[in-house]
């Protein structure tokens, strides 16, 4: 990817990696649906063997789609799994709690990846930056870009260039600003690595698709971005047609049929102009329905007509029915115009990536949920059968 090559479409499994059969089956479905790269979570060292089995099963089935190992909090797991996959995604903010130790472990990972021909994705998310960087720059787009550049320099100094970088945020303004700053920094540095684009925790339905299109299209039209993922709180197969639309529209051109093509085209046409403040409203001549106009305006953060939802797509770390819960939260909070509500699958990225949320619902595992208010936990260990009621009660008490 990169260097003028076609935009690569990717997605991520939401199966548990220890469920080898389910993960293999889903990867095969995703590859058949058009995914050109598939990411799977590798929560700990015990899952390295599961990845080995998954790769063996895929090889037996003749499925050659590249696999990316998603790592959080365990630098040792990244090092151990690197020989088994095409790419390892690490988040510098949680690679190791000590910055010096994180740098040392990263050098070790680089050498393993060099030996085995494995790429590295330096993947930062807004809200999950390490304290080392936020103490210097705050929780800002600049902080995201500066953090990425530090790890990019480590790679270049080690003469390692199999690198991809991502700076995701659920806020389309933050996301686009961060990528622009990083692209400019890399250009000035003299080494420009491929960029993976995505609006993280975009949600589901029309809103998730429109929000993803607005953020990703804004950058693609500027020539920024080499691979994309549309993160939806749905079956990951549903992400691929939207990502394919974006890759084709800004690559070799649209061809064939795309689900919701009219909606996606409107989001790509008008969302970036609104986000960049080239226009203040969608002209009546566009002929959009009031609903579609409202959704595009909200995705571009120019006008809010309903609550703003942040919801992760779910993965092998999710320990409850995320899609069903998210739909119920939306149904019961739809009247709270302008409020930002997050529904997150687990504590790995949840508390950090919902930093902008007024309220958050985060799975703990074991049938328990934590509820956050303005970034801080206010209730923990709530049974998931009672958690939505508890969330609504707390919101009501604050109004």
C-alpha cells in the first residue's frame, strides 16, 4: 500500500480469537466479501497459539488474506505473535506503562518484524494517548501527530520502513486535523509512510456510514490516505461495501452497484465542504431529504439535531451483546439532543476513546458494566441487565 497504489480496504473480526473455528469462518467470509486485510484481536500470550491455529486453518482453506494482530497493553504478546502475521498493530499509548521500557520493547519488536518480514502499524486513538505525550501537548490533534512522529523516528533510525500509521478519533474534526498535521510532519521529516484512515467508534446504521464517509472523504480528496476501515457497530461484513465505495470513488472510479450509494455520495459530496467550512449549509438545489441533510450536518459537526453517539464496532475483547445494547441505548436516549453518549465494548480503549462523551457505558466483562460521566467512572460493577436503567437514572438526575 502507499506510493500511488490502490486504496486497500480492511476490516476487523468481532469473534473471540480463542474461538478458532468462528474466527476462521468469519475471516473467510470477510475475504470473500472483499476485505483485502483483516485484523484480529490478540489480548494476551495465550492467544498467540490460537493465531497459529487460525493461520494454519486459513492456509488449508486456501485463504491468503493478510492478517493483522491487534495488540493492547502487552508488548510481549506483540513480539511473540509478530512471526505469525503480516502486520502487528500497536498503540504507543499503552504499549508499556513506562515510556523508556516501551521504547526498548518497540526496538525488540522492530527486529522481530524485520526478521520475519512483518509490518508494523503505529495506531494511535484520540483519548488513549500515553500520559507522557498528553503532559506535553494535551489531548489534542497535535498530541496525536507528535506521538506518532516519535515512533516513526524510532523506525527510521532503526532503518525499518515496513510501517503504516493511523490516528483515529470519533470526532471528525479532531480526526481530520490530526491526519493533516501528521502528513505535514512526515513530509517535512522526509519520510512519508502510508496512512490508514478511519473514524473510530462511528456507531451504526446511516449515522455510522455517513460519519465515516464525511471524515474519510475529507482526507482522501486531499490525497491523504492509503487504506481505510469503516468501523460500524454491526457485523463486520457490513463495513466492506462502504469502504469499497470510498476506495473506488477516490481511487480508480466507481463501478458496479453499492448499497446506499446515493446516501454515501451525498455524504462525500457535502460533508467535507461543511467540515472544512467551505459552506455553511447544504444548498436546496442538492435535493436532499431533511433527514439526510441533518445527518450530514451532524457528522460534519456543524449542527446537532439528536444525541451524538460514540460506539465501538466490537471485537474479540467485547464481553456482552454490544449491537443489541447500543440499539436500546439509542432508543431510550433519542430525545437528548446534543448530548454525547458512548457505548463501548471493553475497558481497553473505552474510557480513553470516549473522552469527549458526556456519558459512557463500558463493558467490564463477567456480566458487569461501568458507567462514566465526563470521563470518570461514577458506577462500577453494575449488572448488565440493570445498566441501561442506571444510566438513564443518572442522566435524569443531572438534567
